C-alpha cells in the first residue's frame, strides 16, 4: 500500500467542521467551473447582451455547488466500488480521490449525505432561477445534474462505460451555455463557440488523471478508455483532444465569430504539447506524470484566462 502523502487529509488537520466539509468538495478543482462560467458570461456581454449582475452571481454559485456535489458524489461511489482504496499509484491531490473516506476523515454515510445536501441546494436554487428566467435554464440544469450524478453512480456509471469524457465535455460546455442563458434569456451559438476549447481542455485533464489510476480502476471494473485501450493507443487520445480545441478556436476566428486576438489564447496549448511528450514517455511509469498533469491544468486555466481577458479587452 502507498504511504500516506503528508498533504492528504487527516482528522487532525480538520478539527473545524466547516473547513472539513469545504475541503471535501476539492475546491481547487472548482476553478474549472469558474473558468467555463466566465467565458459564457463574457461571451454574452461581448455579443451585446446587457450584464445582469444579481442573476449572474446566483447562477455562478449554483454552478460551483453542482461541481462540488459531483466531486463529493464521485468520492462516495468510488469508495463503494473500491477503486480509491485500491489506488496505490495515486498522485494526490490530482488523482485517487479526495482520500477523506479512505483516511477516516468522513464516513461513507457522511459523504453521501453531504453530496445530496449540495444537490438539494442546487435544485432549490435552480428552480427559483428558472422561475425568474424561463424553463430553458431548468433544462440546462437538469441535464447537468443528470450527467454529474450518472458519471459515477450505478446503475449508469457512465465513466465506467467509456462515456466519462463525453460527460465532462458536455457538462462544462453546459456551464458556459448556462452562464450565457442567464444573461441572454434564450439559447444562442455564442457560448458553444467560445466555450468548447475550454471544455475539451478540462476533458483532457480528466483524461490524463486516469493514467495513474489505471490499475486500480481496472481492478474495480471502471472500464474507461485509459483502461480499455492498450497504453500506446490510449496516449494518442490526449493530443487529439488538444488539437480539436485548437482547430475549433482557429476556425471560429477564421469565420469571424471570435476576434482575431482570440488566437493568443491558443498559446497555452504549448503546455499540452509538452504534456503529450511526457505522457508518451512515462505512460508506463505513472509516478512520473505529475508534471504532465500540472501542464494540462495550466493549459486549461491559461487558455480560459487569456480568452476572458481578450473578451474584456474587446469590450473596452
């Protein structure tokens, strides 16, 4: 069994229950939701929609709560199927779950109760916001909740059936669409155009995180593509997702749906290129993939930040 990483949670570190439950949501990963949301919000304003601050703030809170609930649910169901307990090659805090259950900080029952509490808060807030803005937002929210729950929950367990990447891409583009809808009050192509590269880069983060978890996931029956494919073929999907993000961005700049300056936001894909090389080199040595995972995270966050700043610049 792998030695306990000194950064992993313990009861001694979380005497304060508020701090404990906040940390159990894996808040650092919520930056991905914040990034996708900001792109949707700025895309709507860029296209001429007036900014609605109050509804934007409430919708952002609900989006963050959904992501937090999905993180906690994933920990719960991975505890039930045994994958996190089996994971001796984890690269904490990026892979192997939050370790709150495995290290005795929270019980499985406490984790489940917390996850479903978060989901109920989202449902209540979502119904209220949909009452204000229309049924279209309710549809976006319900699809997002279904994908988040079905990602790891039986009987669907979509990630175990090779559909995890689809769930992540659809979920994060849904965040961008939702952010746009809250401002616009109707559906539009703009959030799809501006948000897809970010959604693909978030998917790449999920994808590369599955390499250190590969052995444990296989033992637990989680048959995602990193488990299903021979490693040489599994590695190939990573650069394909990054290339699709680049092609999408370039195409919509070419057809003038995005400003020319948006091409600058493609520069962080050099991080993905470097991570591709490391993944090819160390796919069989997951303990050496930490740098590749960090580069993947940097590519996603840097792209989103640059594109957001560019949209703000274009608005001035």
